């Protein structure tokens, strides 16, 4: 491997130990697969070989874990690697037009990119293919790296540019990589024995030793960019922004815009323009102001009195401080790695350059909303101040010379036009010139321009001594602008109030009582650092996720889980950020820091769902896209009809007819408003997502908010879903000649596995004493396999281990217990019998669903006797029960139900073996235990799920009820928008003989159109839906 490859390795920062070490012989030739490596204590090694194995080799090398030591990281993260490969293969299938080759659903955007988790077929194929591949003690991370991604088992970060993978549901975004502190899992998870050697960059090494040209668009790494956007007021603004980005900026994909949240996201390849250049193109094409939202490991915002050069900060950079940047004229953001340096040390380092911490900043949606609100308030006040004199002069019975009166009106009317330039003219013309779009602002521009220009022309004729029969009407354009600006102020206020009402980031406490040298200090929560101890007093919020080290108390976790019953916390138990301590005093050690805790995790998932557009939104966007051309055509027809009427029926001159007719056309253009149509869905999604999150139901997919109301069938997994995750070992039979050895083997198999059965047996056997020098593999839906001193051992279901016929196993099945068997080849070494406990409220939830006419099914990998016993407790008939199910069988069960187009299927599971079924279902749900997202439940299933239930099973009826309530409001919003625009156009067009809305008042149309839509969404907050 050449020096260039080594340099690229150093840049990637993944060169230490597990899944990151390239090993060559001293003479530069590759070692043979399986050849021992002297001086190595364990970890994964990359061996360059000539054969082109399937999977991670790809003709470039194979990964394997040394058999001399257990590679904990590879065992624990093999599932993540498999899912990462499945996500990429699914994405590539969509990209290359091969979607038809896989009979499974794919979520795609208009660009053809995958937006959902890997489809069930790809996920199952990946597990089938790579689980077998891992049996030969290899690692599949290479196939992830070869696609420009970071393997799941590499935890390195970097102080270079943020390099992130395009999100495909199951594959998470890659963190920043930093060569200065690169730490792949071998050094952190696999122990210190792994050697720090060299890695091969993706596609850098080919079989013939030469570099092969590659498609930059397809293989280059993608950077995820988030923007905070100011100036969007409706769905038309969002469509304009998306169109500018898609049409004018090369090498970007997955553009997502949400005008309610004031945000935009996209992925850019390394061949795309720089992010600042992209922002300039967006601002030029739309007229909006965009700010890049940086997502870093941790940062502090420091206040400065005078502009200080960033070089002054750079000269004081310590280990762990990444960079300093200006985020405002008086605020510098210092990014740092909290695992290397603490927040208080960062603050002390720059204390003479700054004035301390800057005030806490709201999240971008709230901050931008408030900034926009202040701007609209200033514009509204200025417009009213200038408009009132015009109205007095126009409508007051004043004995003033008409020419002097017109002169007095011209100046304030012109100043009001200046207010309209940034608010209406600039965005409308930018959209027309750069995006070739005629948007709603253009209707207002035509209206106010026509009224103002006519008035100026009429004023000119008056000065020339030949006044027109229809005099100037400056009050029309002036009042129209003022009322539209006022309407937008009211709408902006209603939107920001709604967003704040469901804002999850506001749950983050701002202060913490930190114990330093036995002295209690109340500090800003942002100054917490790892290793601290903080005190939580009664009736106070917990500042961040942590572990109790002293004290016992009851904690109200309802704001996270929706469960109103307080949870007892004692030393050794975990507490969640934002939850409320009720009674006792606790001393807690932080496990995660503010900004990267459970509150942040939940908020990001909810915001991601809000940014997505469900199918019903596509209908609204199509209607809105035809709205402006349709209204323009109607206004033209109204103008022509009234011109003819005034010429023929009223015997007016041509000038008089045009002057009268133009007032009707202006009113039609001004009063029409598609904003209600565009706001009908996003506003409801934002409110519903926030309400659900506060009840412990995390909606990750926008479509599921609308789709859940139609659920006809609910499928439950058994273990950890209908039953509690914790099981009880009630029977143990140890066989074999060496019973102590059999127990050791059982301990070794279950020690690191997180399945409820393994966890229960591990606790029962005290598996900390288990041997460690074995290669262990988890086979989802089957069990665990280990290679130890040259012998293969298995632990798992009787069917997979081939022990179904053993007398002890038969007795357990007759007693309706869950059986776990340990075997050596065909020899049974130990049999364990476990009993499950039904989850609290599970029976009431199943009963509620059945009373609503929803069909309940039970599918499980457990033995039939145990599964049917649980089904009988819930009243589920045997015809809707399936036992001994592999992940593929669960998926097929779901798919069979979905063949009936009248059915909408929800699958609820918790483990990795449920991931493919969760992905297959119309609504995939992960049932969690109601604790920290970072530590509970399968990350694979969480990635595949549309909804995560922190509240437990009781969240299922809540989700269905919330979906129905949300859908009713969407329907109302669409109906209201349609009825409003129909009646408004008729009333301004003169269709009613005795009543007409004059153009000066047509500006109120926007607030009349939008406000009911916002209020309808906000009424969700008052709906009595409880988990």
C-alpha cells in the first residue's frame, strides 16, 4: 500500500484497530487470509487478497476478527454494519432503475433517491447474505467503506470538514472525523490490544494495483447541509426555494423544505459548489435570507464587546478545541470535543477575549420566527403611520384643494410602496427571473402596482390641468399594502405561538447545581462536563441525561414517556433530561451533555418528520401551483367583462370603463390567497408531532400521521412487546460430561447479547465470569453462535439448535415456557426455561383495539406453546397467531395481509429480528421501554420504524386517535381554503349585485384565509387524547 493511501487514511481518522487496520507483510505483500499476525492481541484486520469474495472483500481485502480474543465491537455492531449495507444496496437499486427487480416498497423522492429505510427485501437479503459471511469471522465494514461511508463500528471524529452520509432511514449520518484524536472501536471497545496500523481508502486499491476512474456523483461522500431560512410565508415560498435549489445548483440531492419550521435541508457531493456559494445562489434566486445551521459535537457561544479577529482565538487553541467562528456580530461560537476538554476550561481559555457566555439561543425555527415577527411588526407600524393620513385625506370631508390633497397623498403612498419592495416586489421578481415562477406575491404586486400607477397617472393629468373622470385613489394601493402586511404579522404571530407551544427544545433546563470541591454552585447548564456531579432538588427539572450516584426520589417522566406514574430512581439508575424530580434529592453524574441528550434526540426526530412531505401534501402543492395562473386568468376575464359592461350598459367613456373595471381586477388579485391550502397540512403536522412527542410517541414519518387513522390490522411481536423485556429463568438443566464447562459456554454465548432471553440468562448465571477469547456472532431471529478453541457452539431456539426432540425441551414446551438451548454440534449441553410477564396495560390496549374493530395478530419466534398461551390471555384466536417465525416469516406475514388493498397494517416490535417486518408494514412501530433513546431498544428497528413508542403499548390507540384528529383538521383546512377563495373571488368580482368588497379592503383576505387554518391546527392542543 502506497504512501498516498496512508495519507488518505490519516485524513479519514479511522486507522486504529477494529475494522480499520490494513495489515501487510514486511516485504509489502499481503498475508494470506487467516495467517496469524504476530504481536497482535485482537481486533479486526484487513488482509489484502487476490480472490474477489462477495460482500466486504470486493476484490480489495477481507476483514476478520482475530480468534485469540473476542472483538466486542464487531459482535455488538455487526447488525449496524449489515443494515448500513442494506440501506446502500437499496438506495443503489433505486438509483440505477432496478426498483422493479425487488418486490418491496421503496420510499423515493422526485429525484429517485431513497427516503425511507431499506426495503424489507433488501434488509432480509443483507441479513441472509452477511450473517453467513460473518460466520467465517469476517467483517462487512469494507463494503460500507467502499461506498464512501463510515462503518458503524468506527467512532472516530474529525476537526476537518463535516463529512456525512445521505440519510436513508436505517443508515445514520456520519459524525465528523478528526485525525488528531481518531479512535476506531478497537481502541475503545475492543480493548487496547489492537494495533494502530493503516487503512485503505474506499476504491483506492484495485486488484491490479491501479486506480479506476469513478463516478464522482455516485461515489463521492455526501455532506448534509441544514439551512435556517427567513422570509418563507407559505407553501409557494417553499416550492420556490426547492425549485431554485433543484434547478440551479448542481450535485445536490434530497432537497427538503418546511416553511412552517423555516428550514431547508439537502445533501451535496464533493463536486458541488461550496456551501457559501450555494447560499448565495439561493438568496439571489428567492430573496430569502439563509443561515447554515451547523451540527457539531459541542459548542459554546461566547459574547464579545468588540470585533475580535478569529486569529486571536486560533492562537489559543488547545487539544480538543476544534474551531472558532462568528455566528453574530457580537457572538463567537467555539466548537470543542467534550471527551477531551470541558466547557469550563474552554470558557477560561478565552475569558480575556470575551464577556462570558452569550444568552441561550432558541432553536432555529423559533429564533427565525421571532425575528421575522419583529420585522413584520416594524413594517406594520410604519405602514399604518403612513396610511392613516392618506385615508383621512381620501375619506374625510375636507375643504382642501383637490390638487393639494393629491400632493399630500402622493408622498406617504410612495413611502408605503417602498415598504412593499422587500416584502412583495423583490421575492416576486426574483421568482419570475431566476425560477421562472409566478407566485402569490406576484398577484399582490400586480394589484398594488396597477392601483398606484393609475393614481400617479391620474395625478399627472390633474397637474396638467386635464383631470381624468375617475380621479386618483392612492388609498387603494396604500391600504392594500398595509392590510396584507398586517395579515402576515397576525399569521406569523399565530405560527410562532403554535411552534413554541410544541417546541421540545424548550424543555431543556438552563441551569444546574454543580458540586465542585464539595461546594454547590448554580451554573449555566451548558457548562456541564463529563465527570461532574450535579444536585437535583425536589420539584426541579433534571438538566441532562445522567446516572444517579446518591439519593432516592420519584421522577415524573410524563413529558418524555407520556406515563403519568412517577418512576423511582435510586443509585445506579438513569435519569432523563427535562424530566421533573418530585420528592427526594439526588446527586447525578452526567452521561450526556445538554445539546446532545434525550431532548435533542427526540426533537431532531420530530423536526425531521415535520420537514418531510406526506402524500396528501403533494395534492395541496399541485392545487397551489395552478392557483396563481387560474386567478390571473379570472382577474383578466373580470377586467374585460366589467369594461364591456361599463361601456355598453353605463355609457361610460373608454377611460371611465377601464378605471372602474381595473378596481374589480385589483380586488380579485389581492383577495385570492393559496396560503391556506399550502398551510393546511404542514401546520397540522408540526402541532401533531409536538403533541405526540410530549406523550412519548415519536412520529418519524410524516405519512404515518395521516396513515395511522386507517389501520385495520395490528401485528404484535411477543417478547418485549406484549410481554416485558425482562424474563425470569425458572428452569435450568445442565447436561454433558463437564457441567462446569457447559455453564461457561452458556455464559460466553449470552454475555454480550442484548436479547431479553440472553439478558435474563446472563443475570442468572453471572456471565461476567465467562471466557472472553471467542468469536461470537448473533444470528437475528435464531440465536448466537461462537467459535471457541476450534469448536462451534450454538445457543438459541430449539429449532435452530436442532434440539426440539430433547426430552427436557419437550417438557418446557408442554409447560408453555420459552426454551433456550446450548449445543455443541448436535450435543445438547444445557437447557433453560424462561417465563415472561405480561406488560402492564397490554391487555387493556389489545382490548381497546379489538373493540374498535381492529384485527389483532401475534407473531413470534418463540415455540408454539408459549406463543399460544400469551395469545389466549389476550383473546387472540389461534388463526391469527404464528410461532417459530424467522424475520423473513414475519415480513411475509405482513406482506400477505397487505395484498388486500383494503387493509392498512401496523407492525409493533422491539428487537432487531423485527426490523424487516417493521419496514414492510404500512406503519412500523418500535415499542420502547420508555427510557433514554440512546440505550434502550434495537437501534436497527428504531431506524426502520415510522413511529417510536417511548410510552409503551398505550401509545398505539393514542397514535390512531391523534391521526384521526389531525386528518379531520387537514380536511377542514382544505375545505375552508376552497370555500374562502370561491366566495372571496365572487364578492370582489361583483357577482353579487348588492354587495362588493372594494380593492382597498381586499388586503384583509390573507388573514381571513390563513388564521382559521392555523387555529384549526392549534385546537389539537385542546383535544383530550391521552396515552
